[in-house]
C-alpha cells in the first residue's frame, strides 16, 4: 500500500517538474519534438533510478559510517552521476546511434540535470510520511520506487508538454511570446492542472 | 577599462543568464516565492560563480583536456559545499528556506557554463569580472521575479505588507512561477532584443 | 591525466575537511540556539531545560525536553510529527505537568505557502492552543467534532497540527514528573 502511495505522490502530486521545479533546463530544451522528448525521458528515467540506488548505497555504507556525509556528499554524488551518465552515453552510442544523434548535446547535460542530483540528495536527507505513517528516512526499497516513480512523472510531464508544443508551433503566437515565453505560459497551465492532485496523498 | 566594464554589463543584459541564456531555471522558479528568497538565492549562486571562475581560470592551463569537465565539477562542488557549511553555521534560517537548492548550485548550468565558455580561456581578472557580471544578472532576474510574485501572491514587497489579507495564491505556487517568468521573458524581449 | 584528477580531488577534500572542522562547532551552536529559542517559546519562563530524551508512544518515537524549577519538573516540550498536506509537519508542544498546553510552535513543515503554511503565523488558529486544557476542550477540528477552529481553506493542515498537539499531550501523560526533594 505504501508503495502505491509513493508512486502516486511522486508522479502526480509532487511532480518533479511541475511542483518541485527540478530538471527544468532539459525540459524546456528538448521538448520541441515528441520523439526527442521521449528519448530524453527514457535516458533520464534510467539515470535517475540507477544513480539513486548507487548513491543511496554509497551514502549508507561509505559516507555515513566514516562521518563524511556532512561535507563529501555533494562531491561524491555528482561524480557518481557523471560517471553513470558517461556509461549510459557509451551504451546508447552502441545500441541506438539514431537516438544518440537525436539527443545530441543533452546527454552529457544529464549530469547537470538537477533532477538527478536532486532526487539522490532528497532520498537520503528528507523525511517522508506517506498515508499517515510515521515520518522516516526512506529505506532502499522505498528510495528505489520513489526514484523510479519520480522519473516516470518527469517523463509524463515532458511528453505531455512536447505534445502541446508541437501543436503550438503551428499556431499564430504574438511575436513577443514566440518560443519560450508562450511555452512557459503553457507549462503554467499544466502546473495548475497538476495542482488538482494536491492533497490526494 | 571600457572592455572590463563591458564584461560586467554583458552578464547583466546581453548574456543575462535567465532571460537570454535560459540557464539555471530550477532555482529561478523554485526559490522566487518572495523577493528576499530570490535575492538570497542569487547571492548564493554568485558566491560560487565568482570563486569557481577565479579558481578555474587559474588551473585551466594545467588541466588535461580529457578530464577538464570532472575537474571543474569537483572544483564547483567544493565551493558549493563550502557555501553550504558556512550558511549552516552563520545563516541557518536562510539555509533552511533555500534548502535543497543550495547543494543543487553544483548542477546549475550557469556555473559550469561560465567555466566552460569563459573562465578556462580568459585571465583571472576577466573571469572574476565575468563572475560578478553574470552573478549580478542572475541575482537581478531572481529578485525581479521574486518581487512580482510576492506583490501578486502575498501583497507585499520584501516582507513589507501593503494590502491586508491574502494575495493571489497561485502566484506563490508553481503555476505562478512559470507564468510570471513567461511574461517577464516576453517583456525582456520587447526592450532588449531588437 | 588520472594524476591531475586525483590531485584535484585530494586538494578539494582536504579543503572541505578543514572547513568542516572549523564550521562544525558554529553549526552545532546555531542549531542548539534555534532549539533553545523554540523551547523557550513554548514553555513558561525560568527553570532549567534538560538534554533531549526520547520516549516511545504508539509505535512512534518522541523527543522531549524536561523543564524543571528547583529540581522539580514543571513542564515538558515534546517534539511531535504528523503528516500534513505536503509532508511531515513537526510541532514543538509545551505541556505542563497538569496536562495543559502552554504554547506550540512549528519546527518544520512542507505546507502550501499562503494556505497551510499559515499554521506558523495565524494567531486566530495558534492562539487556540495557548493555555488550552485538554480536559475541557476536545483536541480535534470542529469538522471532526472537536473545539479547534481550522485555518480557512486548510483543514488538512489544521487537522495534522491538532493531531500533533493531541499526541504530544498523550505523550506527556506517560511521562513522570521528577521531584528531587522527596
């Protein structure tokens, strides 16, 4: 039951893009086309889940026992994420060159996608309470589910937005609003729709 | 001298990190619920930006090309953690308000972006000035966004309340952040992009 | 190449280790100060505040501080967490040995700005808990048949806040006042 609450909460209620404002740069950058948005979401999904598990374990078994978590957390986490992204890049280059080409410069930029580091830091520092359970730090299982669900929420918002933006491209938008301004106004309306989920969990 | 000054003004208008380069959107949207929060976040980022710019312009000549990104990230992460520790020690209230977005300065594209695009091929002084310029540009944008959201959302400026009761709450919440940024960007286009 | 990266990492870690060593004391001091200030706001003036203790109640651990005047327990400050609208809501509740609430204060929250977040400042809401006697008033919001008026448009936050206070009162009931003179 708790896992279901975590999933609903992470995808809809506290959507990482529309409610927590993490990972906005690539969200605005690659959402011009549905196909690139889908690819990016997949890559982010994979990296977030993997990075959260790895950093969670590192934090639990290396940083905390040696009392390093207070001042080495940020450095260790970002380096692990950078290494993982490199790995995903190499793998993607091998198995799907077309996707690799489409994502272009945004793949290395997953390193600086704050959603990845944000989720990794959140699961080891913030206390959660789902469905009235006593607030606690997440265990590995919950952290993994939370990371995966959060990245699904990222994908959902990203793909919905890319769909809207493709339609927007053919519309007659006032000159000053062309491009990003109208996109931001669109996201605003989406965020308002997602506010409807708040309080559900 | 004029060229030195233009490095600073470039960062504020021509290369404004928020409205022109569209970098560092996450803290821009998340922490600007009030003018003060926006200002504090901007200053925190400026601190890291200036230090990392100086340091990277110093070490750039000796860092091998292949590992320059990891090295830069380590340098930036160091300054961010430094900032984190200092803030926890001396301004714990501010640290509590900005929360997660302080460690996330590490992945703020502005910092790494300036390291890559400017600091690693310019002198220490120029990099310092660039850090100041871009830092001011970022701080100004965040403060303006914060001011607009605070006026509309809470009916106050820098905590000074000028209407009784509540403002339009949506502006303090997520939708307002995107909406105000969209409109400010359109305004910026009108006045500065010909 | 690898050498360079290692060197940079070493220098940076050393720098951070040093900074941490220097700032550790001020950080601890700052958080202690914040806590002492919070405690002094929810308890009557005077007396001595003990170190933190924990007690288990209803499967949840509660941290509490004992205030004593001349070696005699006069009140407790209980840290009580429930789940609010946006996530955990932690309230520090001052409870006298007679079981009445002295005052309350939010320690941390994730409520909606402008709505639930008002639980930190809304006098009309917070004032209800000041000097409240749980044997006279029911610690539930009016919607649930209690005597606490909820913050407008923030019933869930008000409910969570009230539950936190009520839990703290229950916790305090299980604590035994110390009397060193006997």
